[in-house]
């Protein structure tokens, strides 16, 4: 039985699946966290300490989505 020297992430089908998944995660992260930030900032009743902590978490998650997920997605797109 021969072992292939091919790395699994070099296969075209795996790359297409990863690009699709990274794109879906990026879009869901961006839209979901943007909605949370928009709701907390527009409604004055939402400005309690718990909701502000939630907004802070949404902002941090949005930054991770933009800087980390998008960077990994661009790496797969450049290949």
C-alpha cells in the first residue's frame, strides 16, 4: 500500500469547502455582532452594565472576525 505525499489541505475540494466555511463564518460574525452593537447603541433602555458587557464582547468578537477569520480566508484565496 502506497502512501500519498499529498497534503490533505492541498486538495482542491478541501480548499473549496474551507473557503465556503470561512466565508460563512465571516459573514455571520460580521452581521450578528453588528446587529448587537446597533441595538445596544440605538436603544437607551439597553444601556445597562450587562448589556454594555455584551456589546463589549460583540465588539471583541467582531475584531477577531475581521482580523483573524478574514486573514485566514485571504490566505486560502491567494493560493
